[in-house]
C-alpha cells in the first residue's frame, strides 16, 4: 500500500514538473528576444558555451577511454584473448 502511494506521488510529481516545464518553455518562446545588442550578446554566449562544451566533451572522452582501458587491464590482465578459436585440420 505504502509503495503504491510513493509511486503514485512520484508519478504525479513528474507529471506536474513536465506541465510546468512546458508552460515555462511556451512562455519563453513567446517572449521578445530583446534589442540588437541583447541578441548579439546572446549569440556570443552561445558560441562560448558551445566551445566550452566541446572542450569538456573531449576531456570526458579521454578520461572515459583511459578508465575503460585500466579497468580492462585490471579485470583481464595484460595477456587476455578476446576470442580463442582454433581450427584443427
């Protein structure tokens, strides 16, 4: 009974959050974009943010690959075989 109540409250909260987010989105999209200077600043911010995210993604990828390789070495050792098929004639 308690589990069902918790699940229902979670689902209800999620639905309210989605409705609120949709309302906020519609309100922001309908708002004026501002003056030419404001649009220029917004464009500069977007360009800077995109450059920052590109740099972040590059480092996240590098760290992910290094950690994956280290975990592979720790799990299987240096001399592991992916597939050991032997064909006998």
